[in-house]
C-alpha cells in the first residue's frame, strides 16, 4: 500500500506538519515510511476502548492497558539524587494506586495538579509492592473532545529511537490525525463497485479513516475486513497473473506419448500397487504434461508417502517423449541415495543415468557433459552442481526439485532457463505446507498432495520422557540393538552458540560411549562441522550396519533412508521446532519393524514446548503438524517465508483470515479467467492499482 496514487499520498512525509527533516529521517530508517501514504498504512496493532473506564479496584497486572478516572492526591519526588522518581497517588471511589515517572519529572510536576480529576491511561504492573502505572498518559476530562478518536485509542508500534523523538504511539497517532484532518486527505478506491457491492465492503477512504480512528466497534470491524480483503486480494491477483502468464503465454513441451519406459516399468518392475493418492497425483501431472503448457507443480506428501516414485514415473514419461530429465537434491548424501534407488528401480530398462555432485571427478564430469549434449544421457541426478553454467542439456524436458525449501528461489529460476522452452518442473517437499501458506508462498504453483501412506506401514510410536528417567531410555536402546536394529540419538544445534552446542554434542557422544561401551557397541557421529567426506563415511558405516548407534545433530534431518534404523532418541527435544521434530522422526519407520521415537526433555517446559511435544506424541500426520506449527510460531518464522517478503502483511493474518484468503483467491481466479488482460471496463480500477503496486515493488519478481 506504499503504492497509492495521487499527489497527496505520494507527498514526502517530511512535509507533514510536525515532522520535518529529522523526524522524517527517523521514520524512513525505523519504519520504512517515506510518504503520506505509507504513514497512513501504518495501522494500529490494537485499540483501547475509551468508553470503558476501569475502577482502580478492578486493576490486575495482567490487563494490558487500562483507562481510569480519578483525582490526584499527592505528588512526591522520592529516591536518591541519581535515582529520583515522581510518585503520585490516584484515587477513585473504589480505591487508590500509584502513578510513577522516572523521567521528565519537572515537567510532569508542573502538569499534574493535586485535587484535579484526570483521565489516566497506561499499563498497570507491580512496583515496590503496589499496583502502579509507570509513565501514564494524563488528560483532563475536558481535553477529550476531539471529533476523531473519541471511542477508541489506537496503539501503534514504535521503537526506542522513534520514542526518543517524541514518536511514541501517541505521537504517531497525532501525525496520522493531522493527515486525516487535512483538506487534501483523499484515498482513491482500488476495488470495483461490483466487488464493493457484492462483498458489502466500505470504501477505501472510509476504511482508512475508521482503521485509525474508529467511531464504533462495527465500523472498526468493517474497516478491518475491507483492508484485509484488499491486501490478500492483491497478493492473489499478482500471484495468479504471474502463474497465468507462465502457463498460458509460455508453452511447454507436450508429452503426449506413453511409451515403453513407463509401460515396462509399470507392468514389469513395479512390485506393488500405487496408492490411490499416487494414482490421483500422476493423473494431475499427466494432465499438465499433455496440455502443451509448462507444468509448475508442488508435490507435497509426508516422508515415505511415495513422492520419489511419482517423480520417477514422471521422468519416464519425459524419456518416452525423447526428453531428458534431471533431479536436484539439497545434499550430496541425498543425491547419492536417489541415484542408487532410482538406478536400482529402473535397472531392467536400459536407461542411462548419472550422478553429478560437487565431488564428481573432472574426467567423469567431461563424460557427463558429453552425454548431456549428445542426448545419450537420459537422467541426471545431483546437487547444486546441476545448475552450474557449464552443464548443458540437449533437450531437458523435466526437472524434479526435491525437498524444495532448501533451495533458494534464484537457483530454481536458473534451472528453468536451461532450455528455450522451459522444462516442466515438479517441486517435492516432505515438509507439508499449511494450506494458507501454500496459497500465498507457493500461490503461483499448482499443488498436488499425497495424503495416504503405502499399505502396511506401522505408525511410529512416539513417547515423551523426562531426562531424569534417561535410564529407561538406555534400557530401551539396548533392547532394540539386541534385536539387530539401529538407533539415532540426536542432539540439538542452535546457531547462536555453535561452539557450546558442539561441546554438548561431544559430551553427549562421550557419555553415550561410556553407557554403550565397545566392543559390544559401536557408535558413529555426524555433525555439521565435519567435512562432507567424513559425514558421508559416517553415514555409510551406519548404513552398512558397522555402527549401531549414530549420534547426530539435525544434519540427518533431510531424506536419508536407513530402513534398519527403528529408534530415534531426541535429546533436549524442547529445543527443537515442531516441523524439525517431525522431519527427524521421519528418519525411522522406513522398514518393516515397529519404529519408535523418544523425546527426552527437561522438567521445565514452556507452554509452547509442551504443545509441540504433545502434538508429536499424538499424531504422525505431517499436515496436522504443519498447521499446529504455523499456529504456534506464526507465519514469519516458517521456513522459506522470510526471504520471500510476501508475508510481510500489514493487516491480514494468514492464520486467522483464512476465509478471506480463500475468498480472495477464488475471486482473483474468476477475474483472471474471465478477463486475463484486465481489459474490461469494470476491471480498469484493478489494472490501475496493479500498475502502481508494480512500480513500487522490485522484490516481487523473486517469488517464483
Ligand atoms: P518419499 O519420497 O515420499 O519419502 P518414496 O517414494 O521414497 O517416498 O517411498 C518410500 C518407500 O516406499 C520406498 O521404498 C518406495 O519404494 C515405497 N513405496 C512407494 N510407493 C509405494 C506403494 N504404493 N506401495 C508400497 N510401497 C511404496
Ligand atoms: Mg523422497
């Protein structure tokens, strides 16, 4: 909404009465506010109902802000020379309490007159054994006669620097009031009359007025609804237009042939039935591939739900149509594993497959390069190495990007540029993405979901154990190992103190070695500070059952498949995020044995940590876990959201405003379907606003 037309909205903020160059500078730096429009788009984060006056006897310290009405009894300066404070007693008919100021004492002394009645506003807390409000706002009752802001007091977030310049919440509110009361105050509408009418939305100017200075509850809600809709609607319009441009205006290779690769594989090499979910997803993919448009599809499904198999079958379709395919994995270990699995699965089909990673030798690289350019190499599997400049395909038709969230957006884009006609792209992720996030963050991709596990999988049994009962965990580890299965023990690694974490891990490793002594037990270790080669070797030994216990950090979080590992112990489980716990747990439960996950934690748990652990114990469903995680952490902390900028929402909230989000997406879809170039008269207002938005945002292109 920094994107608003009209000279009024585009006027630099320093020209506002009460701002000037110094305050303007601080508004620029602290809040990114340069214009009147941007200042008006700084919405209050909360409102205090000014019609509600608390009694002093009702005050508790868990009330955020209160408004009181009472008389000042006495005013005293107390404390020593260097720690002076001003203390006043405020009394109403129900009792009395203290008001205290640590700064600006002389000024307050002048202003606060004993015996007079004041409206007092602030945040109560305990201080020196009494209920106190520090630095309250005081107003004489007859000062409260302004026409704006009678019913509610808007609260704006501010910063220390802004406050030091008098721009606390009240200061900001004053500036905004000046703007709104200005003769030039004018906010052009950016939704069509049709939309406003159908949705019963208030107009934009009214919404801006009411969001800052609501006349009553109802109008506040109307203003919120209108501005939330507008925000989400324009995000969807942009995402969907982008998607439309890619799919409708850019052609894709039509894959019309179902040839012998897929048929042979399906009839002779696939040893099990596809799940219904897999069948459905393959159908969706084939719909895309046959359409003549470029596919851009997100494939979500829990660990082990059979995504890789779907990706492989799609690669075979590409091969049947005489195209090459590639699969890009986030780590070398994973690329290697994909290479081995896929080679094994299609071993009877006489397909040329190679692996390309950072550690591929120059001679091999050369050979691969040749095979790629002459077309004899059909499937290439690898890491980032795949998108290096010198890797050229003859006719790349299909790209799988595995575990997408580890890849940067820019890397994805580079792969797409490899051919004149963009290859079809399937992005797979084992971290299910909550629906609302999928609609925003990945809103320009089509989405397929595998929501069914292959039959016969035993759900992983998850237990929570306090660290005081570690002995039980050790006994259980012994019993599992005696059955011939293997165990992961994971320690947390938190970036802020890597050395400390590493020490924890080493101590953990040493104590595990003592509890499980050689030669009976063999223990390996992997962590992020090891060289790639050492990591691979440690994983390799574990895979070959040369070690029974693998002590690790979250480096094992991503995709590695060791079916014989049936127990995962997570130490300090309270320090892990929910999605991370789920990813870690996904490392077990891949074989025929019943698998277990034990979450070990300390006794003192925050409510949030308890909820995380409890969710893990209760469910194996990645979608439920992803939703819970989103609710617990909020969208800002979800993986992949920060860099996109798309979720820096001003007023809407993708968790609570899911309905508005869905509605706006549907409406945007209909509009684009009906009038893709926004040429129709009633869409002119939308086209105009999009143009302004594009002018103001360079970052938007990064999303796809
Ligand atoms: P994901 O990539 O989703 O983690 P994979 O495709 O690697 O899952 O599949 C996990 C395991 O399940 C593999 O060993 C695969 O062969 C097997 N699998 C996949 N689909 C089925 C199915 N429909 N029935 C039985 N096993 C399956
Ligand atoms: Mg996989």
